C-alpha cells in the first residue's frame, strides 16, 4: 500500500488579514494503489523528498517556479477522498501557506528577512533556428547549386544562459534599478566563483515585490535576471561601405566620395565594399585572402553592477 503519484492541480493566492500579508491555497491530487489505503497513507508517504513529496509544516511556498520565502505551511494538509476504483484511490489534498505566522512551524522563530542570503539559480532561454554554416568546416549548409537547405532537418537549438538572483532590501532601490537594468557590466564581476569581464553580463528589467514582516514592517524583494555571453555583448562588424576616402583627412566626411559601379557609373548600394579601417578601399589581394577589417562597438549602455553586491 503506497502513494503512486502526486499531481499539482492549482494554487490560489489571497490577501492575509493584515496589509502586506499573503495566503496560498494549493491543491494536489494524490493516487494510492490500494482501496484499503486511508488518509494517513497520503500524509505519511508524501513526507519524503522526490516526485511524491508534498510541502510539510515549516516549508516555504513554491509553485511552478514562483516562491515566497516568508509564507510557510503551519498545519497538516486537508485530505479528502475523491474517487475509488478496484485498484486505487484518488485523493484531493489542500495545503495552505501563510505569512501571518511569526514562527515557521509554530516552534522555530522566523528571523529578519534582510538577513536572508541571496537565492541563486542558473537558468537558460532556449529556441530553435536554422543553421547557416557547418559547425566544423564553416561551409554554408547548402546543396551543390549553392541553395541553402531549410526546414526542420537543419534546425538547431540555441541557448542563452544566465542567472536568476533574489534578495530582500529594506527599501525599493529605485535609483540603482534605473541605473543598472538594461545595461551591461562596466568592469569585472564575480558571481558564484565565476569571473565575467566587462560587458559580458546583461541585466534584464528588475522586478520588485513589496512584502511585510512583523520584525521590520514593509520590505522589498528584488528579483534579477542576468544574461551571460561567452564572447561579450559588444558587436563586431566588417568595415564596409558605399563611400571611401578620396582626400587626406579621414576625420572629415567631405573627404569621402561615392564608390561608383564600373558598369553603370552610378553609386553602389549597401552593404558596399570592404574598407581598410581608415576609410580607404581594401585591396583585392586582402579581400581574396579573407583579411577583412572588423570594427567593434559597445551597443548597450554600461553600468557598475557592484552596487548590488551580487554573491561572489
């Protein structure tokens, strides 16, 4: 006789009895494999860890990635029998979390939320796109007539890695938020032992949740999502254009003239011809050798990420 399955059904949020308090009522469906099983089987066999675990007294709220570290289970679950067959029973289980208790399990005092450490998770966005080049040879993925292959056969999975971090602050740090979100780091940043050079981290919009605790009153949980990129967030483009330096002063736009089409005599159109980094046309020999000039630019604004004290 045992629990064979636990399914999450729904979770509902409601305000607590005081401003800033929260309650969560989460419903689960539990399956047991014997018609003689009782509610005690459901309670006892969902205490362990793993896929059959149900939140226990003293555990904080978590539901499909959403968390509230100050809402705790303070009572045993409600267990009701829903259905009986020849070989199993189906149970409805309801578990409540609340921020209104100052003790996690009516025994252990809850501390100051500002003393809670950073929470940290590695995350990644995933999407598919059509591969353009062979990853080993660099040759275009195309047929013998130079037509690119398309469709699912050439789809690859792309991943954008990053971190999700959360921390409680006494105040909503609005000035720091506006100065850093949507920016890349301006210098070395270390997160959980890994060092990132300047402009290798991008901070997405920061979200803030107002919470309440009896020991300090209102406080603010800041949630951060940081994208990482191995080659950094600077962009590198081939130096090319439809004009070239015909004079002597490369700082003066008037010293540049249109590149003309040798057949029509008209100015050529974008993207233009390769340039040498100083505005002059690149020689045919350099182009044939693949020695194209590249220019690097910092696209996103930069900011000091050290103001947040991310966990090193």
